[in-house]
């Protein structure tokens, strides 16, 4: 079973009339609330520093989105630890508040796609003291009541780790908060995985984590490095989770797994083949040259699953499925 890509993709593209989103529009967090699909998306222009910001768009049907502002909805701070860039929001709602995990860097990433071998370019900023450290990706937490104004709650990952794909569960499990993460340095015999993998953490405070367990690592030939993609969705059969996997050629694919409802450390089932891979031109021709489908938002409306994903680090697409049918499909492959 595959996700059904919308024939009108991409649903959001760079806007040449706005310098702050003229080059990149990708990797959105999406939530359905009060009859609207709210899309908080990553965007950037064609500037040497490659300043990355967030824009906001809404939709009544999940396919046709309208930008709500002619300006970024949120930008890097002027003097904080996320002054370099803000990226890849994931949204959940708890107790009437939107909680958004996001990746950030202390200073600008610059035009990373021009680096040798098209690998991510993390230069040390020559204007900063050496003690400031490398330009590692950390993850932080935002809180909002309207997705238009935000309060920065601070870092939720270890400052010594390159740690992104940090995603909250939409509710407590067993009275505790639950978080997914992918620390790049947690590899080797000590950690039980050869390549970066998905870890699960538990805590009694949204800003304090530390009980970490390896949840899943690459198992199949289309998986090497893997990471969580979208906030888990609750189903009567378990927590449904989309994840991304990078194969040996650098191509991004999408898999799915189901976790135990009461003990999400336990993977019940997992797809042996991708349920989505890059095929269309907009999924291959962007800033990333190897082909990318990278989900960061998913919602269920009237039994229909909407999956929002970044395409080649440049566009936004949507794919759909019958949610119940997809969960039962995944359950055919018990772990």
C-alpha cells in the first residue's frame, strides 16, 4: 500500500515576489484545528546567509492553501541560540496550546547545497569566539495559542549533540510526556546502532528529558539512517508513526510503524517496503540532488490521513490514505 500523492502537487512553492521565501518553501508542520488546516512552513530566499524562517498558510480542504501574511510569521532570534536559522516545525496540541518542536542553529547555515559533494555545510562563524562551538543543529520548543504569536521555551536537546527530528507525542502516555529524537552522535557499539536512528525519551517536564531508549534503526536495504517524521497519531490498534529513511545513494523514502499504545517503546509492526518514495520532478529537482520526500506534518480528518512533506528541500506536497486501512496494512508486518 502506498500513500496517494495529490495530482495538484506541489501545494505550496517558493514565491518569487517575496525575497524571504523566493527560493525555498518546504518541511511544514500541519495541524487541523477549528475547521482549518494550519500549515507552519520553512522558507528561505536566495541570500548568501540562507536565513531560514517560518511562514503560515491555511486551507479549508487540505489541498488549497492560502498564505496568511506578507511577512514571515516567525524569524530567527536576534541574540539567542536560534539566531542562525529555524527549521522543520512539528505541531501538536495539548491542553489548548500548540506545542511546536523545531530545529535550529546558532548561526547561518549559508548556501549548504553548494558545498563539496552537496553535503550540509556547517561552517564555524569566524565572527564568533572559538568557544561558541560548531554550528550543530539543536532542537527547541515553541508555545502558541494562535500559531501567529509564539513564546520560545528554550532548548530541549543536549547542546553537545547534533539532534533534530525531535517530535512530541500529542498526549501523555502513562502520565509522562513522550518525545522522539535522532542524535547524530549516538552511533556505534555503545548505542546499538551503526547509523543514526530513532530514539524515544520520557519526561515529567517538557523541558527536561533524559530517559532515552533506542526505538528503531535501519533494517531494510532502503534504510540506512532513519529518523522520525511526523507526530504520532493515536489509533485503537496503536500509535501510528511515519518515519523517513535515507538509502545508500542518499535518496529519502518514507516508512510506517505502529507502536504499542501503553508502551510506545515497543514497535508492534513496521513496513518492509517504503509507502512513499521520490518519483515526480518536484521531488528530485530542488536544492537536494538525490530525491527527497520528507514528511513533517500529518492529520486525520473524517478518517482520511493527510501527509504533508518537503520535496527536494524546495517544495511542499501532500499525500493521502484511508487512515484505518493504512494502519491495518502496517499491522500485516509484525516485528
